[in-house]
C-alpha cells in the first residue's frame, strides 16, 4: 500500500507542478563585468548578486566576468547591479559608494589609486576628447623597458559623443596567450610577446578588433556601441567531474551530471564512473557494500554529509545503501588527510556528500528505476520557496525487491529481499543580512531477508530447517546549521553545526543474533577571519562528539560510551595566487583513550600556469567497531576470537592510528584544441596502531592490535581528454601495495588487487547521452584455507577479470522534457562461481560467505526515467 501511495504521489505531483509552472518564464543567462581582486571578492560578489530571481551567480577572479542565471519576471539586471555595488564592487553600470568601498579589506581594494589618481573624476564615468588625450599623456611608466611596446586606453562612445572607459577589456598579442586587461579607467600597458606584431582587443558584448603594431606606442581604441549584444548565452559548461585548481586540498568534485552516467540508486552505486574509488560487496548474502580508497577498506575513509558525520559506527556496513542517489547534489572526494575542522578520523581520505538544497534544487524531481531482477526504486524530491527568506525541501525514497534471485545456482539468494523507505525534510532561512540557518530530520526504515531461497522467517528463524538472515534497521536523524557572516567584513564568520542520530539494528544470521544500538551527538563551532589581510586567514573552533554503543552478539554484551571534546586551529597562508599553505592542529580528549593531537599540513604550488603540485601529511585516529565493520563475523562458521590489549576499553583494543603522506600533480594542456588534464598522485599510509582482522585460517577470525609493520602505497595516473566536442574520455591506472603483519607473517592484504585499470567514455549528441565504463581488476590474495577439506578450499589467488557497464539516455519532449535511460551492468556476465564456501552445509563447520573477491551475480539490465521541473 505504501509503494502504491508513493507512485500515486509522484505522478499527481508531476502533473500538478507542471500545470502550475506552464506559464512561467524561462531563466536567462547573461554576463556582467564586476570588479574585484581575490577569493574574498568572489564570495562577496556572488552573495550580493544572489537574491530574488537569481538562481546562479559565478564570478571569475581573472576575467572579472560574472555569469548570471536569473528570471527576468522576478528581477531586473539593474537591481542586480545595484545589489553588487551596495556590497562595495563597481560594475559596468553602477559605481560603489566610496565609503563602502573604503571599508573593504586591503586585498580587496581594486581601484588603482596610485596610477590613476587625478586622471578621472570620481563622480563620473565619461570623459571628453580633451580629457581622453590628457589621460593617455599622463600615463605613468615607472617600469618602462625596451620590451614595453604599447600603452593605451579602451573606450566606447555614447550617443552624446562622450567616451566611457571599458574596464576589464582583454588585450592579447595575436596567436599567443600573453596579454593584459584594461583597468578601472580603461587604461592598459602591454609588453611584447616574442615577435608578435598584432594585438586583439575584445570585450564581452562587443565585436573584437585587431590592430597591427608598428611604431605606435600609444593607442586610442574606441569600440562602437551599436555592436553591443543584449545578452550572452553561455554554452561552455563545467565538466561533470573536475578538480578545483585553487584548493590546497586536492578535491575532486562529482556533479549531478556525473552521477547521471549510471543508475545511482544509492550512494554505493555513485562511484561506478570514478577511477579513484572501488566499491565491492562485503559478503555474499547481506547485500552490504564497502568502498575502498588508497587500497584500504572504507573504514579508513571519513564519510560526511555536508561536512557533518555520515553513516558511521553501527551503520558502517549498510551505510552506503542508506543514502538515495537522487538526493545527492554533488560528491567531494579528497585523498589523504582532510581538514582538522572536520575531525580527526580521516586516514585514507574524505568523501563529503552534498544533498539537494531547497533554495536552488529543482521544484520537482522524480525518478523511477526498475531492473530485470525486479528491484524497483521510486524517488520524489519537492522544493518550495516560502517568501523571501524561507525555503524547504522534501525528499522521498522507496526501494523494494521481492524476487528471490539465484543466478549462480547455489540455492542462496544473491541479494536479500525486502524494502527500504526513507524521508528527509529540510528547511533554510536566510535574512539576506548575514544570518542564515538550516535544519532538518531524516527517517530510515529498512527490512531485509536473505539466505536460502527456501527460507521462511515465520517458520525457519533460529532453526536448522533452512539458513536465513534478517536485518531490520531504524534510524532517526536531526541536524542544524547556524551561521552568521559579518556584513561589513565578509571575511569574518561564525557557524555552529549540530547533529544527532539514534540508530538501531536488530538482526540474526543463521542461529546467531546480533542486536545493536548507537546514540550520537555531534557539535562543531567554527570561527574564521583574517590576520591583517586575506594573505593570512585562519579558522578555529571547538568540537564535541559522543557515541553510546550497546551491542549484543551471541551471548555477549559489549557496551561503551565514547565522549570526545576537542579544539582546533587552522592557518592558511597565501602570499601569491600560485602558492598557499594550510597548517592545522587539533587536540582531543577521548574518554576511553585520553588526550591525543592531530597535526595536518597541505601545500599547493603552481610553478607555471596549468601545473598544480600539492603535498599533504598528517595524522588520523579512529576507534574500530569490529562487528559492524566486519560482516564476515556473522556470515560464517568461524569462531570469533578477540585478543585484548587494553582490557576495559572498546573491545579491549587500542585505537587505530596512522600517518598519511601524499603528493599529487595535475597538468593541464591543450589537445585537439580542447582542454585536457594529466594527473598523478602517490600516497602512503603507515599504521602506528591498527586493529587487524585476521582470517589466515579457515576456522577462526581473530581481532588484535598490530604487532609489526603495516602500510599501504597507492599510485594513480589519470588522463582526461575531449578529442571532439562533447566526447569525454577518461583513463586511469592504479597500483596498490598494501601489506600487514599477521601473527609475525608480513603478507599482502587479502582481497586487494595490486593492478587496476579504468576507462570511461561519455558522448552527447542531439539529446542522446552514451556512457561506457571499463574496469580491469587484477589478481587478489585469498586467505589460507588449506585446513578445509578439498571440496571447501579456495585457490590462494583470484583470477583477474573485467567489468563493463554502459548506459544510454535520451531527453524527450520540449515543453516538459524528461530523461529516459537504459543500461546494463557487468555486461560480460562474469561472476564468482564459488561465492559461498560449503553452501550445501550452511550449519556445518566450513560454511563461509565472506570469501568474496568478485561479483556475486551476473549481468543486469535496468531502465527508468527522470523528470525535472525547475
């Protein structure tokens, strides 16, 4: 009944919202010239531009161009100009008040007071011919040299015959990338580039002009106003995946466009087109998945949702399945240690999930997905603005699978059957004067049944009739963010992040039960400002995390309350645009393990334009949750042994501590007259303390602290090119060397392939989108199982194999367009034949469903549709 109701709501909402918006005017995209200097200016300009009727505003520091997407029926260009000028920034139509301008930080003062003082009246934007000649003749040239060939001014002539300077006009030597821009008075100076003899003068909205330079040293360039365009449409868009060139942390951003290249029903399926992250099944019966980054399991990657704690602790095993893909706006992936402001747990990296925002997401988004196994996903996102200051979003997700699928014919379900339903409601308030807050709640209810295809929970639970498992999860979350940006000092802000959740899992596996509960409280107070100028920035704050665990496994009860208050300080030094350093340290007091410090350092250097080098180093610490993070404990007949090092603490084990070091190089280039990127990165983890999961022996699984060496080396090279327009090609190769000391034996980590290769091809043509992904997974070491009878043994290594996925999507309709998509996964139909050891004896001593090194089932086809109403 619940599923039928959701389907009815989806189709009714689509129809209602479509009718309500039939007569609305389409958004328009234009560009404006706005003047500023730095990243603080960028933040101030974009915030001032965003107001009623403006959906998106992006300002370029180098180009001084602001790209705006706005609704002409809701606001006007003139109003937008006035808002920006009121914030202290001149535009091509409005001049900022001098008093407001003078209050800007020193680094933001873009008007050239020294060179241009007295050359132009402060209260006018036009000059006559006499003042124009005086302007050029009075140009100061204190840095003259033989290579300085040209100086001049770029202007337009208005209807009254007066001349207005064009600020930010581009002046380039023809055939080169060497050039300059006109300043606030339209004046420029240009040094010769090689043997170039002609310059190209261009300005947004005007026809470019090319001038031959002979003996001229002074130019008066007047662009005719009758060639001005009423608006400029932007046709060059951000790539679906990109790396910020200015962020000291190498952060790869996967946009919604990238996520649409695959079905992405939930977070575990959102990395299929990303070469850095691997996603694999934890075991052959629960359907849970884990990510691997830098060759390490997902436990060492900090997963956050909008920079607050995501699924962690008890939720680790099934956490990736609990976040619906259509809820995700973007994913930010950082390798190595992250910022100290986000906590101390990041060791291999951080994955941050940005969910759909009520103020800028589609008014309606609907998605329906069905695959050939019968799994169905239904999603409905609704957003609404309430007045000028409030906005809200309601996100719904429901998925269900009732078919008992057994493609490998071992009489076990390849995936558990059942249903998951989740709902998220969030609100945002922005008074437009610096104060904003957002808050929301999320509810998750998940029921799964797996095991033998003949298992019936009503008759067979906790019996030896048929092997079965059941997992019932309930999760309630609440979150809030409160922030204030000082209106007169945009570089200064204070924010408070708050979240809490109650997670409960009741489950059974064959004859064993596992019931667990986790209660969490999180708070993070952040203050950021500058020291003198924006060259020296800092942020500091206080944090508090409390986790209360209560786990029952078999006949044992494991309880612990872990409370960690802490403080942090992070300093950013940016003397020039091409170089910056972020140094941070935090101190925390764990109620179980005492005080510890977390230092971290990130360096970014751009020696030449287009080449970005980043270095990072730092410490990470976490507490292992040995049961929730290792489902192998539950789905095998292995005897569980815990060898304590600190009796009375969490499971009697020490916390995990590691140092991570890394270097990355990103090189941009031009190929086929289009941008391309070559990237290389190398990271090394050295564990000081680690909780080992020792399965080197078919009859036991042991947990104990590291005694010896444990490290991981990760090397990756990637190439992104676009040989023809809208045809993107992505190639990557990864080399992992992950080794650990198991009971005095120094061994390669099991289920980790040393060699991996990746190819992704994406092409768009006339509304069609075609995506293809190729993965090569090399051989993996399998734990020693020689003590088993021959029929229940596995080889010492797995074979190498290839996985291929593809998807075709088409945009249909003009008035109310929607996307139809069809795809296939594991197209070669490759799967692990003996995915469960002793499947014929599930209650015997050799049963083991945790020896998974490949796909647990074969080829899969799916189809669906997406509908958006902006």
